[in-house]
C-alpha cells in the first residue's frame, strides 16, 4: 500500500508556520501541513472564569471551527445550526486540555487566554495542526508580557500516526486517514512526555509491539514540529522552564 503523495512512511507533509498574521490578536499562527491550513489566534483578557476569581491564577480556553468550504462540500456554519457538533466539542476540548497542561496556570496571573482555531482548508490532521498552531499562538501572546518565572512547562505539538498493513505512517492526509487500519492522534512535549493519546483500530486490531513502533515514529514527528515552532519563535525559549 503506497502513500497518496509518494512520501516515505515516516515523512511529515510539507510544513510552514507564519506568525503574526492577525494584526489585532495578541498571538496568531497560520500553519500549513500539506493541503491542510489552519489559523490560530490567541486573545488575552484581564479576567478569569468565575470559579477562578481571587485565586491568583489564569486560564486557557480553546474554540475550534471549520469554515463552510474547508472541505470538498460546503458545510453549514454551526452558528446557523444553533449548536456545536460533537466532533467540534471533542476537538476544542482536546486543544484546551492540552494547552492548559503545557502551562503553569498559577504563573499567568488572573488572565484568560482564548485560542481560536479555524480550519481554512482541511485535508486530514486538522486537530493536530490546530493544536500545534494554537500552542505557537499562545507562546506569541505570552511573549508580549513579563513573567517572574517561565510560564510554560515544555514545548508542545501534536501529530497523527497510522498503521497501514502493519507499516507505520506519519502525518496522515484525508485519503489515508479514511482508509488506514489504525489511526492515532498524539499530543507530546519536547521531552517526549505524552499529554494525550487518541486512537482506534478502525479496520484491524493492533498489539503492544505495534503501539511502541507508533510512539517511536510519533516522537520523530513531534521533534520536527517543535523544531519548526522554535524556529518561528526564536525568543520564546525564555518562556519555557520546569
């Protein structure tokens, strides 16, 4: 079984990150992973949710949406439908959880960081691309402020990995994702600490040995993604500590 674009099994799709594309937001990142394009913006407010008031800590929240023509056929806006779809809620909760895990909330002060992740064009991996871009946008927003202690625990990124006829494939596009035997999304730090693992055996079961192989390939993909974020934000290293 060959990959749709001729890549090797462990190759990421062509990757670019463009920072500061939104002149109004405190942080913004436009990420392109193959044909998938996602815009993430970070907005900062000097207030926190009611359950955190007076506790001296901040909050990070994410919202996710796909533009109506991000896919092959137009999808009505969820705001017009009047409710969020289950997939949307799942992805924005994933992004929010992962970003909160990556920061010291008690070092943010009583501020809220809202990360808006909007998919401009989808060709697989929108949640992983959105999370990586969301982390970059959050870093950019944090760069604008002074912090007595580094507010970020570690660099963070997300990548998809699949099993195709027993072979491990990194960074699936839409066609691969729809045909793959096993599909996993992994959120991981620079030190290869796992933040979240989502996976399912869609067409074939897999064993512990194969899972270990998937994690090895994911680590290499995470290294490349975090390297791209570090290159896009060379001064952000001062924000990252223990």
